[in-house]
């Protein structure tokens, strides 16, 4: 393809306004970091994004999205949420290079755009808080998922209650910590992304095939949406939060920091891959799971399927291993902050000092995650709460508002109105979803005791 030629119409739609030379300008990195910048090709970043969207969380969407919403609203919601998520993430990707600098952290981007005034410092702190709450809850959810996978393997072979879910969560937390000790930064995942893709395909293909086989054997299903009145309304709002949770990382600037120039164009390529090819496995397993089991679909699909024990065992083990890798992606902004701020002159990522630092600091962080996961192992509630409190504001509200701030002089009245509609609309949705998520946790907390063996 020639320098001035563009590929598909979809590429033309998303090419940055700076043109083909975007990212080739003399752009400084916003701040020092202990992690690698501009190291990865766009396709590695695409696999990082796809690893997140097809993580073991995908095994829960049939139960946490389709069951509360039904066929019509659930299907439309999945496609609509993907479209608006691609749009919002593209806006955010285009803001990566602003003011002659690459802003490698979400909070730094917000701080730059809103300035050094009180409002700017407030937005810097608010963005930081929202992002780390978001990532903490995602990390906690991953440890719950990994524990569920281990518990599912145990139940396949032992019909007793000796190994309870909290114990499995503790084991999962220890394994996640051991992996974190050996991988210094996001770019170092390298070949592990290949393993992650393989593990994802294993549990997705197994869940898909066994679901279809079960659906053919039992053609009569109940697709009635459970609940009524206030319960139905709150469940639907919570499912809407899960919709946006499914597609968004809450750490796009940190992921974009790893990509090679031209940064904006390469990130847009990675996003297009994520929201096209990368979504096919997700859609396949979500729709097949709901079709096969209807309103009785489990929030962890591998608990619903029937089939050979050894096949289900392999799928659950693949889910466990993939979760260990995926958690590292969503913990990397926290690791970057800790390594940069407190790591000091470490003599390289694999020096004794660096490894000892990771064992102490990352081990402590994951210990807190593991404790919360074991105490409140309500996975669907964590997804709803994360989507409400963090994903809505970070991905939709902030992205549109920052774009308005930066591009105000270049936008028409209609374009400004569209962005303001997104800001106000998603702010209202975020507030409603937060209320629904808190209610769900309160209900589940009354139903199940702390450290419950679900």
C-alpha cells in the first residue's frame, strides 16, 4: 500500500486527522517510566486488547447479560455497546498525542487537557481514582474467576465440600502473584499472549460445542426474563453496565503507550482488530450459551454444560491459566506506578533488587485483591459495579468531554451537541447503574455469607 493510499473504507473512517504521518512527529514522552514505551507492533497490542475482551469473563455474559435482557434487547445491546465502545476508544486514542507529548497514563492525559488550575488537578486526581478503582475491581474479578475454574475442576472429580471456593481463590491469588513476579511489564508478555489466545480458544470452543450439543438434545427452553417490578428494572440496568464492561479496558492510554509509531494509526488498527475479528469468539459463546440453556444459564457457562469430564476439566484449566495472564494486563498500570515511583535504580527488570521489589510490592497488592475476592465472591455484581463506577465515566464520559476540550474550535454545533449528549447521557446511565450494582451486592450479601462457598 502506497504512502498516500488508504485500505478499506473502515480504515479511512478511523485514520487520524493528522493523516498518515500521525505519530511520526517529534513527540516527547509525557513522563519517565520504569516500563517500556514504543516497543510493541500494533498486532501485539491488538492481541493484548483481544485477550482482555475474550478472557474468562466471556463465560459469564450469557448469564449476566442475556438472561436479564432477553434475546432482543440483549442482542441489540451487545452490538450497540460494541459500536459505541469502538467510537469512544477511537476518540481516546486520538488524544494520545496532545501538546507535543505522548501521554502514557490516563491521569496524565486528563491533567494536561484540563490544565494546572484547580479543575485540572481535580480531574487528574479523579481520573486516577476512577481508573485504579476500575482496575482493582477487574483484578478482583479475575481472581474470583480463576478460583471458580479451580473449584469447577475439583467438583468434576470429587463429590464433597472439602475444597471450598475461598480456598480455590487463595490458590488462584498465589499463582497470579507468582506470574506477576516474573513478568516485569506489559511488553514483556510477548509469547504469553500466544498462550493466552490458545487457552481462550480452548475454553470458548469447548463451551460453544458442548452448549450447542446440549441445545440440540433439549430443544425446549425457557427464555422468560426472571424477576418483576423493581427487581427486573435493577437487573436490566446492571446488565447494561455489564455490556460496557465487556468491551472496555479503562486503561487505553497505558496500552497505547507500548505501541510503536505511528502511534495513533497503529492503535486504531489494533482497535479495529479487537472490535471485528476479536469479537467473533465472544459473540459465538454468548449466543450459543443463552440459546442452549435460556434463563437458567449459569453465570459461569462451564457450570451449565454437560459432556465428558476430561473435556470440561481441560476447558476449566484453560480458563484458569488464561485468567492468570489476563489479570497481569489489567494490573500493569498499578505495577507501572509502583515500579516507577518506588522501584528506584533497579539495575534492570531481572536484577535481584527488581525481583525482590516485585515479590514484596506486587505480592502485597494481589494479597489484598485475593482477600476481597474470597470475602465477596459475587462475580456478576463485580462486573456491574465496575461498569457503573468506572467504565462508564472513563470510557464514555471523560473521552467525549476531553475530545470537546481539545477539538472545540474544529467541531460544528451538531458535533458538539453529539458529544455533550454522550457526556450527559452516559453520566446518567453511570449513576443509575451504580445504584443497581450496589443493590445487587446488598441483596447477595443478605443471601450469602462472607467467604461463601458458591
